[in-house]
């Protein structure tokens, strides 16, 4: 038995109700700036991780942030990146405020690597919306031989 499936959205009826020119027109006025679209679209931080024998290199896209808004935590093999921002935009016509927009948001990314990181020698750079981490691997202590007593 073949049938057509449609996705149910409880907002379909609301979107059709257009007493003042339509909800889409109203929402279009309140769109966020391009640098904050990652928050608006619910997208996470996009990352590339590469590895060589000495270190991991992580590149994470975090556009529209200041370096002071980004916090990095390293604990053994665990790495977490948190970016928080708060922005205020006001449009004036003379002394009258015509439009005022406020936004605050948070991006988080946590991940585990295959080797412990030497946090004392890790390096972070942030330029043009890209965070680059160089995470050196902790030197492994050689295997220890036990003698039987």
C-alpha cells in the first residue's frame, strides 16, 4: 500500500494567518547579522583536526567573535572550546530610537583525542574568524618492566 507522507508542522496554520502582511515579512526584519548566523541556524562549530607524530592541529570556524570571547580547556585527552558573545545594535533617527536589537549566544564544542595533550606547550591563535590550536602530544613514558620477587 503506497501513500504520501507529509511532515506535520503545528505552525502551518499560523504562517497562513496574515492580517498585517505576513509573519515571514515580520521575521525578515529581525534577522541576525551574518556573523551570528551560526547561532541562528543552530549550527555548531565546524572543525578540522589533523595529526602528525608530535601534535594535533585543530582549526575551528568561529566567525564574529573577539579572542577574549573564546575559552579553551584542555584536560588530558579532552578539549573543549566555548565561545560566548553578547551584542547590542541600535538604530536611531535623530534622538528617537527606531529599532533596538540585542543578542547573546554561546557555541560549545567538546571532543576527545587519541593521546594526552601537553597543555603547557599548547598554542592558540585566532585570526579572520578561525581559531587554530596546536596541541602537542604528551611524551609517553616507556613501558615499565616488572621484576618478579
